[in-house]
C-alpha cells in the first residue's frame, strides 16, 4: 500500500494486500469489497496465483467430506488441480481426471497421487478399480461443461454428492430424465459452488466467507500444503497481456498459469 484513507482499518501503508481489482500498476482498492494482508513469507507471485485456489476451495465449503472419502475431480486445469489439492488437505483420497496427459502430469507434480485419462468408459473403470468398486462419495465438475457433469454423476456413489464447481455455459444435447432419475433413485445430492454466493466478511464464528477462505489458503501455502509454483508457466510484462491471454485460451498445455509483472 502506498497510501490509505482515514477510515481504512484492514491494512496500513507499506503492507502488501490481496484484493479484487482491475489489472493495473496502481489501483484504488475498497476494503469493503474485499481486502486481506498478505502474510510475510509468501512472495507476491504466489499470492497472486492463489486467486485460482480461492475459486477451487469453494468446493470443499459446500461439500460434506466426512471421514476420508474418495473424491473425483473432473478437469485438471488450474481450478481442478487446486480443488484436488484442497480436498487432499481435508483428508480425502483424490482422483484427478483429465483427457490431457500433460495436465495429469502437472497434477502429480503438485502431489495428486491418482490421475486418470482416457475415454469415459476407461475413466469409469479406472475409478472403480481405485475405489475397490465403491466409486466416489464426492464428484466435482471443475470444467463447467454439462457433458462432463453427465459423466461425473456416473462415478458418484449412491448417497454421494455431485459438486458443480465450474459454471455450465455451453448447451449440450442429452436425456435430462436419465440424469434426474439417477439423482432421484440413487439419492445423490447436487450442490452449486459459485464462490460469489459467499459473503465477503462474516461476523459469526465458523461461518465461511471470502475472507476466511483466503486466510485458509494463505495458511496452507505457509504450511507447504498448497503447491502453486509448478502451475505458473509464464511471467509477462503488461504490454504482453494479450499474448498471455491468447496463450491461456488457445495453448492450455503450454500456458498453464500466467503472472503479470507490474514492477517498473
């Protein structure tokens, strides 16, 4: 912070803060719209990259993890990778699923022991073998694709949970009755996990908020329980912003994470 207003209580001049602001070298941040100090020992690059971890960690907030459940994460991009790490931190046994082998390899570098790639039938069989036929107590769609959701429900055990971490966008042709019948007959709970439904701050103990979620993420980073460095593939200058954006959009195997360096 280079300056603060008279009513600012959450930080002071000279401190580093994590906040939701536009891309710029200098921004005016509003503490009421989210602000948290970055702990000493966490470098600024890692703090910036932790933004995707905040999206991913919403899945554990809406889930009932219980005792050591099997969790299957569909999609091992940044959000899915970090969701897998988050569930492991909650004591879950995690299987990551992605058709791209490079993403599976990156997930293994980040500590995800079980990754699966292949056709939908091959994926289901691999999950069945890894779980000794029990399938997943929790399945998570980290892609935001209705076709993936249709696949994820097949890997979800009866009385299990299906978490929609990604926001479904593209239209998909399918049998809705088959989906709803499976949910109904096997007593599956479907939960949305859009992080913006959380309050920014909470005055009540044990009530999750965007602030408490980021506190947890920073604590995991300090404890070495959340691995972000292997996911940052590119550091770019602001004038290369479009190049970085296009890379993330069109070259996901090469551009796994981009950090903008605003220093003069």
